[in-house]
C-alpha cells in the first residue's frame, strides 16, 4: 500500500471514501482543487481494492505456512517481516474483510494456533518520525492527523495479532538482530498448557486466556486467547476451499503423514493409466470416542504448467468394528487409484483430508509419463 496516498490508505482501511471526496463542485472551487480531488478519489477506490487483495494474499501465506508445519511437534516462532498488516484489528474479536475474507481469516488463525505457531511481526520501517509532518500531504482533502491515526492503528494491529498467537511485535527500533534473537529464544524453552473446550458453549466469539505466575520477577508470554468460529466447530464449512487450497499450494501440508508409491503403468489409448497407492496412519483418523468413526477424503491431481491432466478422488468413511481396530491402527488406511495421462512432465498433488477434524495432509510429487 506504500504507493497510495495516505488518504487513500485511510479509505482502504475504513472501507469508506472520505466525505471530503464526495459531492459536486462548488462555485468558488479552484480547478486545481477539483483535479486533486478527482485523482485522490480514484486512488482511494483502487487502494480499497488492492487492500482486499493484500489481505487475501497475506492470510493465504499464513495458512500455507501453518499447514506446512502442522505435523511438526512443538512451538514455532514465525518472524513476519512487514511494513504493516493490510488489515486492522481494534480488538481481539475483530474479523477483517467481507464474508469470504473473514472465513479465510478464521481458517488462518485456527491453523496458526493448531500448529502452535507464535507470530513475531517485525516492522521493517524501523524508527519512524511523526508522519503528520510529511510534506506530501499538502493540499489533501482528509483531516489533519489521519495519517498519524493510520500509523497508530497499524502498530496496534501488529500488537494484537502477536498477542493472539503468543508472539511479540517489534517496531520503532532499528535493532532487528535483537528482535530475531528474542523470537528464537522464546521457542528454545517453554511450557505447553492445554485444556478441554466447553462444547456446551459454541457461540462464536473471542475466548480470553490468561496465564498467571506466582513469581513476581517473571514475564509471562502466552496467547491472549482464541477465536471460536463456525470454522472451529464445524470443519465441513471449509471442506471444499480446504481441498482446493491444498491442491494449488506449492507447500506440502504435514497435518497427516502420507506415503505414496507408484504402481503399474498400463496403456489406455493415446494416454497411459498410471496407478498409485497412498497410505496414511489410522491412529489419529479414527474417532474412538464416537463408535470408531472415520471420514477421510483422498484427492490426486496431475498438472503440467497449471494445465490439469487428470484429477481423481474418493471419500472413505464408516465405523471400524472393535475386532478390526487394532489391525487397522497398525497397518494404516490404504487408497489405490490411477490417473489417465498423456505423455509429459507432471506435478502431482496428493491431498488427504480428515473430514472429522479438518486436518490436511498433502504431497507434491514429480511424474514423467513417456
């Protein structure tokens, strides 16, 4: 957003074009003022659109990183070098954007928490002066001080987002090395505390968490809480976008471990039928508290430079008899199928989703068909 005028950034942040940019032309208004307002209004509208795209890109990046680390145990520190987030949080309960972006935000926040990732926003602008003294604002329509308010909102969001994940925001300082060192040290030694969610209270909203220490000479750093949303309580809400996102992501998701083996290749006209077998551990895919239920979706998609060659998939669900549970947990769950492909060099995405919990596993495997 740096290329947009401060007034346009304010409009993008609030979702509204400032009142000073609206209305007709007054009789005594100079042509220069009219022209400035015309340019600024267009800039504000474009800034609003660009900010929405920036929010989407940022949240998708968080989601990809979280899924890629979801199968790695322990706490992780994610240092996010930025010039500010493209969204603004006045409180922990805020959810930015329209309906689509809000769902993506909820998915990303849940994924970061599930993967035990603490975000450390690092403001790469370093030590800033008061932007209200900038000469670039001369003759602009917005009220004086709006850029200062925008900067304060930006820093407030960095603090809020860090606290929500158990991290810490660094800004107003040119000492980047110390910030990186602190983020590393926080994950070198920590306690992991957990508790059972009250399932009788499923009303969406912010759930506050607080950790107190009996010693007075220590500083406690922990998540300020978490958002309970429809995404949290009902994984089916994001079933389709989850699978689509995993199929298109360049990152592999580690929430479910996948072993893949190529099988025999058979002629099928001008194409080849390429067999494959997937194996996933059954231990965490079976809900033993609910009659040994399981609901697992398998997907495979082969593409050449973004052009899909073939896509296959199947959902396997049911209840495992008690007599077969031990063997299935020892052997895992197998899925076999084949892709019909013309000769070429493919990238094959394998995706496995636990529909009961929403966890995702994926593999990206190269394949050459002669």
